[in-house]
C-alpha cells in the first residue's frame, strides 16, 4: 500500500501547517525598558544616520552600519560579524558582513581603502546629511579636540577601581549620568557622583600589566579608588545609577553603562602620574 502524500501547507494528518516567520529583534511598545539586550540603536552626532551599538569582545562599544553589505565589497580589515550579540572584527565566511559606521560616515576620514560600493554609500549619506543640515534638523557636532584638564577636576577619562577591577570611564566623574529610566520614559538627569554620602579617593597606585602582557615600567598612576566603600555602593557605580535608582531594583536601563575594562597598554594615553583635585560634589537636579 502506497501512503498518500500530505498536501502542501498541511501536516501528515491534514491539519494546517503554520509557517514559521522569524521575528526581528525589537522593543515592544509596552516594555518598561527601551534598551535592547543585544544591541542599542542610536544616531551619529556628525551625520545623523542611524547606527547600531554593540559590545566588542573587550566590552568596548562599537557603532556598526545597520544594514549588511556584501563581503566582496568590504575590505578585509573592515569586516565585522555578530555572534551571540557580540561584535567580532573579522568575517564569518559568509557572503554578508557588517561594517563600522566610521568607514561610511561622510564627516570622518576613511580608515581603509574603500571600493566603489562604499564610496557610493558615503555619497548617499553625505547628500542626506546636507539635506538634514539645510532643513535645520541636524546640527553636526564639532570635531573632538583635546581640552585642558580644569584645575578643580580630574582627567577627562579617569581610571576607577571598584569591585577588585579597574575601569576606564568615558567621561569625567562629575559628568557621569545615571542610565536608569524615569517614570516619564526619559533618562534620569541625576549624576552618579552623589552630592551626599560616601565618595571615592584619588590614590597613586602601581601600574600593573594584565596576565600574558609585556611588563610595564614600575610607575604609579592616579586612580579614583572606590574599593573602601561598601559592596552596594560599588555596585551602584558599576551599574552607573544614582542613589535614588540604585534603591529600585526593578528600574529599567535606558542606556549602556560607559565603563571599559582598563588595559595599561591600550590605554597608556590615559595614565596620569599626578593626583588631581577631588571632583566637586554636584547639586542634585530634579
């Protein structure tokens, strides 16, 4: 006896077969958090184009172009791929790859030898940026220039020691802003450096190399030490929250914490051998 084949779109018993449709990664409108777990969407401050922020292997963020490009059109040094929500700086032997936005941004100097396809995308973004500027929608950010360290504050990117680790901050201590979401679905305006309560201390500590790296000269570097504070206070700094949102465990995050694991070889330019003045305590904003 020959079995009767099931018709298209149905199982062997005749029940309808539901097609599997992959769903894109997005945040639901009813979600209390606006932050994606794998990637965060933003806008380039120079050209206004959309970018996707992902964490690299060393927990450093990178801005990638939102669309995939053919591998043949992208130089080998500019090919990136995603695995488990982490961006890796090489191809994955597929016909498509991701590319950093810095390669395509018309307001940046190209970092690699671009082909005709990449140059065409750069021209398209340049036309779109000019249209946004002419209509007043976009005000491009000025090029970053090194600013002198003010006499009353610390370095622009200080090294902070907490939870038995050292991290490099993306901005000055008094400018670190809470990443929690308020009840009005906006980012909290309060700083991480509380106006009252315990604070860290600037210390001169030895510059040590990580395991497996070349030895560094025996020198001292300025570090904002938080290791003498309680575990909860150090965890508040690590999660980059103000004291009010640190007391709310269920508060959602609206941005990524801007901490980067400190590497004395990669971040040698941010090593300071003199102690700065203690940062001023900011006033709490409502």
